[in-house]
């Protein structure tokens, strides 16, 4: 680094410094305009009587008392401008014609061959100012020694703006400025951008504000780079925002929960605003930073107070009372609700801000609809928009009520489960609205509440006593469910909307006021909301509120661990890992060359695609046209070309993080990534002659460093990535996925030797021998297409001696290649490590399958291999990439989105095979080789070959490195959802030998049994017995499987059948379960019984009480019962086993009974032995409950 040389400079004594020098030295730079201004305090300091007289004398101007008084009282700024411009001689003309500070600023314009002077002052009439200015600038000094010229006019016109910075006063809020006025903001914080504007935290120079409690304020100005609307539309929106802020300011009394505007500044064509600075951020930041579990009662009190205040503020907007006007906010969201910390309120107050999308009308909505007066407004934030948007009618004020309902629901979840719980809720339907509708829907009646929202509200009310009936939060949740998040809206002018329509603001205020009033008077009404049930002695798990007289347990602990499982993928940045990978690979393997950075249209070259919140739109027809000459438009068109283009409506692309999404709820369509750029810590050798892009150090934090191009399958770069995945996961400080990296070797493994070796050999493990080995998960494939290559008794000794590499099928060759490349000595392949023609060996080894995959160093999943001869190191389709550069030289890559673990792995052909589910669940980590790319899966989530990291709560259950450890954190409801999710998925999988259905999941089931601390077998758990047996046929086909006699499966198990299942829908917390359904006592439950766990299995029989079906004709048909075998006819000898029934208080019009249908066992069975034939839901009149029930056994 070159040393910096500092040269000493000696300044003359300050006493020789001129007034101009002092004015120039004390200028401050405006942090917004990047121009300098002279503060008002500087004029007061330096323009003393003595200094004025001295400056006049220095210019040989006759000093008179009248002239000095005129300057000090009326023309101090004018004097300073003249001094600064070195034309002080003009002060005489200004004095004689009385040109004063009140006439400033002056506008100089050239018209034809002459100059015109006019005043922009708000203080004097324009005609008077014009005449005075003309008189002054038309003449010079009386003695003719000085006169105005073009240069002096220009100097004055330009220099004046440094002295014209406005002074903001509390009592005034409208300021009309010229575009050249300099704003006196001397410091600025980080920009906070929205869809249409930018907001800065700024400090007003102390001499330029009067009456403000703080010089730190919020400054809001138009974002002229916004892609959301045209400039004229944006400017009109800001004009309307200023008008609405003026209305709010004039409210009497002012509302503490509506934002107060300090200043509305018209500067040229731009309108800017000054607001008080929210020192607590916004509501979203409160939710992300605060933990309501501490002093929860205080938080609940505060939340109810604030929600009431916000609802009153909304109601005041809706009913302004000024000339019968009403107003709709139009963009309510947590980011637009500011948090002001204060001394009076312990936790501060919430204030509605950002009325940029608000609209004022003098006619009610129904009247405007009748007159065809449409509300034309920009849409608010999509997530909080109501379904009313689908209706081709004016938007009403209840638009805001839906948004308030969304905010209230998030508030409740945050209060109950903290920021982690709220994050889980939001991740459940990221980038989607709180409602859903068919893609071609044109009316709000086609919409329904978003499934996850509905599910969460039901789940909370069913499982959490803190939102039970007669609690403050329970009533608040009822308000959200029954009156706010309601699809139907009242379109007429009725004074009170019907109960099936969304509430109006005045009703919301009344309900919240009643909740607040009751909370103050009735202590338990509030304190119950803060009570936390005692934790279960078995950890956080415990039962839900279902009643089961047989299985009692402590009440559950509520927190993040008992939230419902969701099935949504979330992308997570992993840039530190990505940088490490880049340091170890050849960059040219994953980055496009220079020739691929061309062919962009004018629009795409100018798009600020890396800006937070970026979006763009186009019609399909226009994209198709531009696709011929613009590569980015071609990418966009490829994403939407299949959609219907007849409507001509624009398609919107929204950037969230490192991906583009369509306006619909579809997954990402395009990915955005970047490279780490040249770095001093990157070894030059890694570039291998390739010139990588030079990136700045300020890459957007929301973008992923990734691979725009995929490396060669099985090549050095892909192997280096796999090696880094393993290295990170091996580090106990980073992961805990594999506590013993060298597990006990299976009975036999393949010793892969080295790349130089001619083949492999079958290794017979010594007792207790440990080592690292990979396990291969693969398809055997159609025997007509893929030759069987197996270990048999006839070739066993030969394979122990060695197998040449060329003899191995391609899939096995690829597995050996990867194993060798990653330095692992052993490989386990089922067809080679189990004697395939030895039934005894096959049964012994298949029973050890749980340990084989669990102890493996890693599993290799040949997901893309159709069979043994296909291979999995296959070339992948080239990925379309467009390269963009921003103004700083940073490089970004836009590519087709290919990160889809759900489609590539979970829905792939390999995962449709029965044995694979257990192999995946038992594996501590897996490398999945798919047609699209390679994925790494471990307890930390899913990593893509593109370097994106992904998470999914449901998928993580099977990817859990210590399956099913995640289930330990779930309470009863979550555990039920977990095993139903696993068994429903497993039941859809295919088997070459159908009788494997009951054993290919044994290892997984045994782990669940141990985790649940219960007995169980064949897909049924004793702890959850009643729900376990309520499975039902899901498809049109289901057949009984013929098992060997020694492995028979009881009829009450879905494992006895070939076909996929679902479960009877039974609400949580609303059912009384029958205790008569039970397993017989196990041997260890008997006096002197055995303690051996093996004596608990198999449990092939259930004991139950059965009743007859009614012989009378019921009021409604029994059409909610599904027979296990399609076509089964209901016979008189069929009986009903009632598993559970609706609680009386939960019953609606009719009480529901949840049942099994049983029939006498086939001939030869003992009396009283039955078999299951179906399951479902019936009503009371379907059963003969008067007859005595019979105790039966179900096998």
C-alpha cells in the first residue's frame, strides 16, 4: 500500500478573512440535494452592524444609518448574496427601489435576446415584485462606475439559492418552493423504500426549524425510479396524499393514531413530506424484535389498546364529516403502522401512516356504482388486499377492514407464539394473500379464505386455552374470523351490514371497545390469555384437548413447538457457504462467458432489477415480439407463453429475494444470483485463466451467490461441491447430523478401492468393524430393460475375490465413481450386499435396513436413474442465463428457476417406490442426483446445486438426520398430523412385491413408537388409537393383499390392502373418544409378565364394543361411509364400532359419530371375531343405540 504524503498548509490570520470567506466556510451540505447552503444562524452571527459597515466601506460605498438599518431589518439575505457574488455595489439600487428579502428568490429567464426578471416570493404580489426587480436590475450606480451585465445577473441568480434554504415552522405546514431550493437537512439515515416513494431519517439544521420537539424527522419523497406507475400518475398520487394529510391535520380533535404531517413541500413538480420520526420503527419491526412471552399480560393490554386506537382512526378516516366526505386508506399493512416510543405510554403507540393510496369521495360506494363513478387507484400491498379487488365495481371502505383483519390475526399469533410463531405463520403462505381464488376468477364470491389462514384459526381455537371462549384474545379471534376476514361485503346503503357480510369500521370500534372495557373490569377475562399450561413431564409434547378417558396426560405447553406443520418451501440465503465453494472451483464451469452478456432491449437495459421490491409487467403478446431480439424478454416469455393471452391483460413479475414470481401463487419462475466477485482471499489459481466479474463489496443482502450454469455431472466442480457439503456437515460446531462419522459396517459392503483399480470386491465385515460407507438408494427398473446384477449363492465367492468395473451396471458404476471421488472406502448396494436367492439372508438383512441407512456416512440417491443400467451422472439440459450489470459494475445473472426439490425428489419416480421412503427417513444425510440438478439433504435443510438453500417444515420431517427427533417437539395434534402425513404418503407408493408393504416401513414405524412412548403396529399407535384406525380408502381401487401366513396383517390396518388412504376428517378438541376401543393387555401388563419389547408385537387384535345399524329409514342417506373394498354392499350382519362422537356443546344441527364398519370374520373364525370393512361418519338416526352393545374382537 502506498504511503500518503501530507503537505502542511499555513492559513493567514482569521482577522484578514473576508465576509465572503466566512459565509463560504460555514456552508453546510444538504444530505438530500448534495448542494451547500448557508444556515440562517450564520447570517445572524456575521451580519452585525459593524461587519455590514466594514464591508460597505471596503467597497467605497457611502455608509448611512438608513442604509445599514435597511440591510439589517429587511435585506440581510440580499446583502449576503451580493457580498458572496462580489457585486455589493448593487445594494444601493436595492435600497432605493426597496428590493428586499421578501422579494426573494428571483427568477432570471432569457426571452429572445433579452432577460426577464421575476420574483418567486410568496410574501409579495408578483406584479409588485416584478416591477421592483425590473427597476433594480435595469440600472447600475448613479455615477455610472458600475452596472449590471449578463455575468453578474447569472452569478446573482445562481448564488441566491445557497441563502434560500427554508425554515420549517410548527404552525405552518404548506411550503411552495422552486425546484432549486436547497433543503436544510444535514444528516441522513438509511433509506426505507416502498412501492412508490422513499423515506429517509434526516436531521433538520437547528437554525431551520422552529417549534419541533425534535430536529430528527422523516422525509418522504417520490421514488422516480419506481416501476409501479408512470411519473404523472405518481405525481398525482403525491398531490392527493398532500390533500388527505391536510384533511387529517384539520380533524378536531386530532387523532393520536393518525400520522401528523409537519410539512407538505411543493418543490417544482415534486411534492415531499416531513413527518415526525418513528423512533420505534413500524409494527413489523416490533413483531420481529420484541418477545411478548416476557410480561405477556402487559403486551396483551397494549395490543388491545392499540388495536382499538387504530380502528377508531380508521373509522374517522371512513367518516370525515367534512362536507359528507369519506376516505379509504387503501394500503394498511404492518409496515405502514408506525411505532412511536414515548414516556406516557410504556410501550409507545401505533400510528397509521402512508396515506399515499388513500381516496376521498363525497359519494358513498353504492352511489358511485350507480353513477358509474369508478374508484381508480393503485393497488396496495398484495398480501393484505381483500378479495373485493376481483369485483368490477368501486372499492369501498371495508377494503380497509379486511386488511385490519389480517393485521389483527398476525397480532394474535405474535402474542401467543412470539416472533418465531409469526414467522412460521407467514412462511406457511409466503407471497400469497389471505384468500385464494381460481386463476380466472372475476368475482369475489369465487374466493375463499386461504387454507393456511383457516387452518391456523381453527387450530388455535381447538388447542390453545388462551383463545378459549370468554377470554379477551378469544373474542378478538372471533372478531377476526366472523366479522373481519369475511369474503362477502355489503354493496347497498344499509345502515348496518348483515352478519354474513364484512363489518364496517364503526362496528369494529364498538366490539373492540367492549373487549377493552371487559378486560378492565373482569380480571380472568384478560389474565387467562397470559396463562401458560404446565409443561409436560415428557417434554414439550402432550395431548391436545381431545378427551380420551383411557389415555390421560398433562396439558400441553404452548409455544413454537406446537404450531401446525406447513408444506411450503422457503428459500434461505447461504452466501458464506457459497463463497467458500467458489474458492475451490473453476469459475468457468459455472459462469457464462462474455459472449452471453448481450442482446437486451432498451427497457431491460434500464431496469433496476436488483432494487428491493422491484417488479415489472408486460402483456404476453408484447413479450413474444420482444423475445426475438431481447434475451431477458425471451426468458420472461418462456415463463408465461403457455398462459391465455386473449384478455390482453399485463402479466406481473415480482422479485422477492433471489427469485421472480408471477402475480399468481405459483412457485418462482426465474432465479437471480450473483458471483462473489474478485476478492483478495481468492487464490488466483482458482480462476484458471478465466476472467471473473469484478464485484463491489456492497452486493444486495437479499440476493444469493450462486451457480447460473450447472457444472458437468460428476465433474470436478460438482464433486468439490459435494465434498464441501460433507465437510460442513461433518463439523460438530456447525451441524449435528452425524455424531459418529464411522458407523458399524453392514454384514457386507463393496470395497471400492481407487480409481486406478480394475474393479471392486465384496467385503465381508468383521464383527463390530467400523468404517465410512455410502449407501445407494436406487430403482432396479423394468427387468426387460435393465439387467439384474445381483449377488447369488452361485457367484458369492467370485464377488468376494473381485468384480471388474466394466461388469457393473451403469448406475452402480456411477455410485462407485462418486464414492471413490469423495474418498469413501466402502459402498453398500442392496442387490450386491444381500444374497438375493437366499430367503433367510434376505429377511435377516432387510430387518437391518434401518441401521444400514442410519449408520451410512451418506446416502447416494440415484433419483434420475430409471434402472440399474441407466446411470445417474447424466448430462443436464443447458440453463438459459441472462447477464446484467448495474452502474457500479456488479454482475447479476437471471436464469430459469430450477430449484424444485418437491418435484425433482419428492415427486420423482424413485420416491414413488415403497422402500425409498424409509431409506430417506433413516438416512442422516443424502445426496440426490436428479435430472435437473444435485441436491444435498440433511438436518439443516436442503441445499441445491445452484447454491440456494431451502426449507420446508413437512419435508424436514423426512429429512431429519435423527428421524423422528423433530416429533419430540410436537404436541399431540402435531404428532397426529405427522404420522398421518407419513402414512398417507407411504400408502401411495408402489412395490414390486406387494407383501413388502408391511415391512418396508418397519424401521420408521419402530422409531415413531419409541418417540411416542407407546405400543403400536401396522400403522396404528396405542396413544392415538382412535384416530389411527379412522383411515379410509382414498382412491377408486383397493384390494386385500395376500400375505404369507406367518406375516398376516389384520383387517383394521391399511397395510392389509393395496391402495392409497386418507383419514376421516375429525376436528380437534370437539370429540369425545370411546374408551372401549383398545388393544388387549400386553404380556408385561400382566402379573409376572415379560419385559421383553418383542412381546409387545405383533398386536394383531383390537377389542371393541359394537352396535347394530338402525333398521328404520334414516332422514338422510349414510353417504359419508367408505367401504375398504369398492363395491361392498351393506349387509344386515354388519355392525358399527363407534370410535368417537361430537361433544354435545360442539354439536351443530346433528351430532356426528365417527365409526368403523365391521363384519363377521370368514368361516372358521371364533364367535365374536369380526373384520373391518369400512369407516366414516354417520348421524344418530343411522344407529340403533337402544340395543345392548356387544364386545367383539377385530382381526
